[in-house]
C-alpha cells in the first residue's frame, strides 16, 4: 500500500468514526446554512468549506464528478433561463437573445451553491457506515415505519432489478418478443410489470416477516437503540462543534450583510 | 423533475420539510387506521419505493432535456395514503445513490411528488366504478396522467416562483407551461401504462388496489 492510499484510508476512517447521530444532523445543518447564503460576497466561503470537507473525507474525485452529472444538466438549464430572462442591464446580444448581467451573477451564485451543497451531501452519505444504521436513525427520532421502509427498499432494489432481468429472459425464451408498435410493446410490458409488482408484494411480505422473526426491531443488540445515552467522545464533540461553528458563521455573516 | 440541492432558499427547504413531516405523519396515521397488518403496509411501500427508484434509471430523451417515468399515479392507486412515505424513501435513495434531487430539497421534492400521488389516488377513487370495456381504463389513465402533470406543475411553480428575483411574470408563467408541455408525452405514456396495469390488477388481484 502506497502512502497516498494509506492517507486516503486514514481520512476515510476519520469521517467514518464520527458518530452518525452527530455527523448527519451537523452536516445537514451546514448544507441548510449554505442554502441560506444569497450575498455574493460570501460565495467564496462555500467552495472553501466544501473543499476542506471533501479533502479531509478522502473520497475519490471520480465519485464526486459522477454525482455531479445529474444536477449539472439541471443547473445548465436553470442558468440559461436566468441569464436570458432576468431583468436589468444587457451585457451583450447574441442574435435575438440578450444576456443580462444580473442573470449571469444569479447563475454563477446558484451554480456555486448547488455544487458545494452537493459536495457536503456526498461526504455525508459516503462516509456513513451502513452497519447499525437503522438503530442510529431511530435514535435520531426518524419514525420506525420510515426506517423499516428504507431498510427493506434498500434490500429490494437489487431483487426487483434481478427479477425484472429473469422475467425478460424467460419471456424471450417463450417467444414473447415486444413488437415495434407502441400498442404491441404495452401488451407485453404491462403484464410483466404488473406480475413483477404482485410477486414483489408477496416476496417482500415474506422477507419482512422473516426479518421480524429473526429479531429485527425487537431485540436490543449492540447496534440497536440503547436506553442509556452514550457519552460522545471528545473527537465526536470537536467534529460536531466545528461543523456547527461553520454553519453559525455563515448564517451570522449573511444576516449581518443583509442588514448592513 | 427533482429539484437539486442549492436551488431553493433555506426558508423554502425548511417549509418543505415541515409540510412533508405533517403529510408523512398524516399518511402513516391514516394507513394504520385502515389496516392492522403493518408488515403488509411496510412491504408494499418498500416494493413500490424500490420500483420508483429503479424506473428513474430509464431515461426518455425529449430534447433539450431527458425525462424519466415517475410512477406517482401508480403508487397512489396501489398504496393510497402510504404512497407518500414510500415516495419520500424512494427520493432519499435517489439523492443518496446517484444525486437525483437532494437532501436539503428532499422535503420539497417529497411534497410535489407525494402530493401528486395522493391527488392522483383521489382522482382514481372518484372515477372508479363498475364500467366495462374501454371506459374501465379511464380512472387509471386519469390517475397516471394526473400524477405526472401535477408533479411537473408543482415543481415548476416552486422553482420559478422562488429562485429568480427579477424575472418577468409572463416569462415565469410561460416557463411553467413549457415545462408541463415537455412532460406531456411522458404523462400520456404513464396514463396509458397506469390504466392497463390497473385493469390487469382489477382482473387478477383487485385487493391490491388501495
């Protein structure tokens, strides 16, 4: 293992060791305070905070870039809308389109905010271990029914994809090939999808009952919710309060600049 | 159709979470009052949440954007009240696993999509009767179509009314219309799909419909 890999693993571990029940609320609050920023003078702070968190998390750049794909398309669309349809001074014209200076500023600010908040979100999700997550989510007062749906959905995403693949293969083997016209396609796709859903309902009921019979949600294990509140370690408190401080600074600066 | 992180002001995101918390609480309460079998409720919601997640991988190009099936109407008619928490969980997975939507905007996205699913279910229940033949397809078609159109109109309205500060009102209204028009082919396709699935399920297992 080279030194670079060792450093990355150490940084990953630093964030993974940060208790989920403290990490998720504090990073979420940070994301919300970033969403609160509207003043252009504060925009440079957002990439700085996002960069610090991203580099200390040890997450690969390729992962970050792959997660930017979906929002960037949306962002481009909104930016073009803002640049073209904002009121105010015209920067220059391209044929019938007038590019507005206020629109350019708004588009830039929005882009910075979007990319920085997404980066923090990626750090939050990708450094949160799945082991014992259900207990921790309940500890964070997330309703049990939502946690149960979430856990089962996570398991079922793979199953539903695999079932779909198998049904498509068996349908082809039996000669049910969707035709070129839309009505022919619907005639094949609809019963397949409906059967898949019915089968899914039956299977997931069995899985959920089996999970309960094995003790899911009933017993208190080392990872489940404990009645005795655990005392957070010094490391956890430092991480928690430094993230809260960043959020507080952002909110205070925005409010004071707005008032001034 | 999902609003990413950073697009909306924090106040709107907080209001979205408040609305989502209320609707999720109401949905769970109503679902519990209509059925005592919690395993059934949870398992069905999970399957539909997984389906909601999986269909967002299917991209249909409608230049200059690409759209994906929503299934809000189908979720509404299959799950009823519990469609709201199922959509909330599905949206969380989409945000966490491939960055569709976001965490700060999760509340707003759940309100637009989940609200559309609940209204589509309401439309389905209003129209559902004992019709035979082509008429039996109408409630499902309306539910499927309503699910997409309402989700688009809600999302478009929130986006356009909250982000830009100095944009002409006429342009805002035209943009909402243009967004809805771009999703019309998808809405029609989902209407037909939902109608056919609903008819199939009414024949085979009518008890699964909410």
